[in-house]
C-alpha cells in the first residue's frame, strides 16, 4: 500500500510538471507588449464629391483629372465626365487667377499668359507631378526616320524647305504649327526654337486643337510631306491615328522609358497648380499634395503618364 501511495504521488507531480511546461511554452509563443506592431499602412485620401475642388487644365491631362476624381471620390466614369471640364492650357491659368477654379493639372503656361501672371497680384504654387515630351509626327510613308534638333529648328524657321535636304524625297515640307496660346506651342518655343523665331504659317497649318493637327497630318498621307508636333501622351494614347509615326530626335525615339530617363531630348514636366493663398486644410490642398504621394504617382503611371519617380 505504501508503494502504491508513493507511485500515485509521483504520477501527480509528473502531471503537474507537464502542465506547467505546456503553459510556459504557450507563453513563449505569445507576443509580448514590448514587441513592435506591424507598420500601419498609409491612410487613403477620400473626398466627398461635393467637396472636391473645381479642376481645370490642359487637353492632354483630362484622363488624369478624371482618374483622380474617380479614385478619390468613388465616382463612376459618367459622373467624373460631368464634374471635370478642362478648357485648355491658357484659359485654365486665367480661370485660376480669376478664382473661377481651384486646381490645375496642366502644362507650362504660354509666354503671354506667364506675363499676365507675373504682372498680377496672384501668386501661384506650382509643383511638377509628371513628365511628358514634345514629339514630332510625320506620315508612315515618309522615308525619314529621324531628325536632329537643329534640323527641326531649321524646318520651322524656314531654312529647310524640302525633305531632300534631310535625306528624304524631293517634296516640299508642309510644317504644321499650333496657335501661340496652346501648351504644345509653348513647349515648341521653349524646348526647340528657344530664341529662334518661327516662320509664319498659313492658317490651315496652325489648327486650333491638337486633334485637328493630327487629322491634318493624316490627310497628307499620300504625299508624305507633312510634319507636326504634339505632346507624347496625347498623340500616343488619346488621339493615336493609323498612318502616322513618331520621328526620332537626335537618335532617340520618344517612349515612356526614354522620357523617364531623359534620353529623349525634349522632355518637360507637367504640373499641379493652386493659388499660393490656398488654405492647407482645404480639399484643394489635399489633392494638390496627394498627386505627388505614392498613391498619386501610382495613379499617374497606371494611366499611361510618366511619373516623377
């Protein structure tokens, strides 16, 4: 009987040790209060539709404005198209100065508009949010695949007038331009012509809209003697027409990668613009800042634009 009592006692002790060991094991596997928590993800910006800023800008940035509105408000595409209206580069800057709109997604202001801004009492906060490029377009049947910047300059100042002068066919060059108040004309002057004066062109060679310029180039397809220019995003994504091609400039074809890297020579930022007086607690300022955030830059890339990163 004594042996039995001793054995039973030992059995109880062994069971207690086993249970304590299991408890200790469980405690070791549980995280302590001192262990670092997982890093919280960045809070997503959400804006009510009625509180969204009034936006304007360039023709080529319309898809970006629509995408931003849909992502930040949860609106459908049809709602975005009603809410977002762009009146083109020059007019959008004027409207911002006149307090008719809150935020621009836009290209550089033409020289005449910049002079108005400089003379006014309105101070603007301008921030680059992406990159685009001035590209040159001709007909697919044109044997010329590339031009130098100097050759382009000479075509547009009237020193080169025939394609045979740049290893093309013996055809007069029909050089299309844009009106002075357009964003692409501002880029042409600042990136290519610089201090060089452009030759005068007849009205039919200065279409008011970028789409009209591209259409005009298509009409010259049979003779392959026309050349024009646009911004890369518009010509490549918004108004891509069969029968046309991009011309390499200084040996580089314009593509997203060559624009991002700066290998293509005529790259220019596009911008978010607000008035400097804008309240930093406003939804206008929130969207302005969001466009250069990780989410904003991702949206820019996803919609075919070249982001800053």
